[in-house]
C-alpha cells in the first residue's frame, strides 16, 4: 500500500493502527460473499458438505487481497472526504 495518493497526495498512513477499524468494513463484505458463494455451490452445483467447506475456504482465501483493499478503501472514505479538484490545487 502506498504512503500517499499519487494524485492528491492524501496521506494514507493517518495514524498507527488506523486500518484495524477496516475489519468492520471488510467483515460485511466477507459475509455477503460467503452467502452468495454458498448459494451458488449448494443450490446450483449441489456440492457435498465436505467439498463445499473446502471450496468456500479456498475461494475466500484467494479473494482476501481484494477484500482487504476494498475494506480499507471504504474505511478511509468514512473519514476523508473525496475532493475531485484536489489534483488542481
Ligand atoms: Zn487521491
């Protein structure tokens, strides 16, 4: 993760431990993804329970880099207002 935004120079390291709170934004993302993937695997593919849990764990593990970045992005947007003209200042 970069220290500053390359466009508007927003400091991404606001304070130590700032992104610990991003757990609260990435958790709902994981829950929604788990529900959707579970529906897909159990209803559409009619997967056995043992294979279902293994497949779900692998899929969620592989999606972690995306989920973490999305959660952090939502978290920082709660505290820092987006300014479309910041580049021109
Ligand atoms: Zn920026």
